[in-house]
């Protein structure tokens, strides 16, 4: 999941917001305003809304700390962490490689819930210091804010420990199963199936609550269940993909038999003479034998069809110097990480200063379909 708004970086980890974050932020602020108003009807609207906005903001800070805990442990275990994105259902850390051992997987997964529990306890203790007594109502807005943050962080930790992959609890389950079986892929399959089962129960519970009158609450559970089903399946496919590509090099997957296209060729001729009849999806733009760049159907689609006769492939190509390059001996998984960092679907494979071929997402998917079928499940 990529963020639409960049907030900056912490320790080299980019922090950003997904557009769905704004939806949940507004919903949380409104629900908190109703909560504080019901808790203390004697508070004025300005106090209630100020407390609601501050609490919502601090809640997302605690979500960020939860994700940072995952990232810090991952980096301490030698894994590369790219970013953290806050979205509708919380936060997600973009860790660019899988844990190499069950022990690493366990500590990376458990770090977030432990952090949330610690934060929750600290907030409850601070609420108590602000004249709140167990069983009673908070006397001040500060105590109300601290108490809600305490309870929600403990609740967040409990929710995340549900054994539904890819929740933290599902990853802890995967780590334990991995330690027992010694097989990472088998443990992922087990955790993923349990995760889908848990998610299906969320959907059933949501349907039940919806039909007995808990309209919004029921729909929310259905949405969470649907999200977890999709996330469990996607996570399993991702881990399966990594296991298939683990021992593969760029040279094993790249397309080296690229078609040479002259730079002056019009887009109409490029489409009719090459794209329609060539099985290749690797097209190199050249001028008198000198490589200028790469062109694909993706660039062609950006140009209105009526402009194809007047536009040359040189006009839409990506200059070779702007295409990230990798050596042929680089591990395929590492090349995919380069794609993720640079947001490119194609990489130039260069050796001794010469273009050897193209490494692309499409070529990876074809390789998986031919060798493992991972891309077709």
C-alpha cells in the first residue's frame, strides 16, 4: 500500500498517509465527540471537540509508534524497511524482505502489540495521576483523553494478536509454526488458512449484527473481515512468490531477445508492425545502432490514438539513462525491491556498460506462471 501524502521520514523510514486515512480520522473524531459528550454532558461543545481532535491525533501517533516498533526490530535483524503508511484500518510497514528465521519473524511481529500494551498502561497510569479513579468518570478533559488512549491501545494490541495472518497474531502463529515444522512456506500456508477462517467469522458476525439491528457496527465487521480475507490471500501469494524466486538471478528471468525499434518510427507503425505481431514485450529504441531508450505499450496508451501517426517512438520513450539498471547476477528478489523503491515496472540489465536485456514485472509473472503457477492463483 502506497501513501498519497508524504509526511517526512524517521530514521530513513518514509512516513505517509493513504487517502483512506482521512475517512477514518473524521469518523474517529465524530465518535470521540459523541463519546466525550455522553461521558460528561456538562462539558461545552468547544471542550468536547477540542478533546476529540487532540485524542484522534494522539491515537494516530500511537499507531505510528506501533508500526515503528515493527520497523526498528526488523532493521535490527538486518531487513530493509522502506516506509510506513497510515490508512483506514491502522498502519502498514513496507518491509522489503521477509524474515530469514522463525525467531526474527516472532520478534518483529510481537514488537507492535508489546508497544501498544506499554503505551496503554502508561496512558492509564497518567489518567490516574490526573485524578481519575478506577470505576469513576474522568474529572478533566486531559484525564478523559489519557483514559481513552489507554484503553484503545490495549484493545489494539488484543485485536492485533488475533491469529489471523497477516495481523501480528497471525505472524506470531506463523513464527511458532515455522519453529515447530522448520518449513517457512508450510507455516505461511497454515497461518494464512487460519487467517482466512478468522476473517470469515468476522464476516458472519458482522452479518448477524447487521440483521439484529447493529447497522454500522455490523457493516464495519463485514468490512474488516473482507479486508482480512484479501490480505491473508495476498500475503500468502507474496511469501510464495519470494520462496520461488529466492535462488533466482536477474539473468534467469530477464528478456534478452529484445526487438530493436528505430527512433523515427511513428506510434501507428510501432503498434501495427511490432505490438500486434511480436511476442516480445521488450522494445529498445535505437538510432543508427545506438541505444537511446525503452518503449512499451504503457507509454503508447498515454498518447491519444489520433496523434499516433504524427508522434515518433523517440517522443514517448524512456531515455536509457532514466531507467534504473541492475547487473544480471543480482538476485531476482533484490531487483524486485529496486522496482518497488523506484516505482518502475522495468529495469535495464547492464553488464560492462552494455545493455543485456530487460527485467520487468510482466516477465516475472510469466516466469512464475511457467515454473510455479503462483501468479495465476
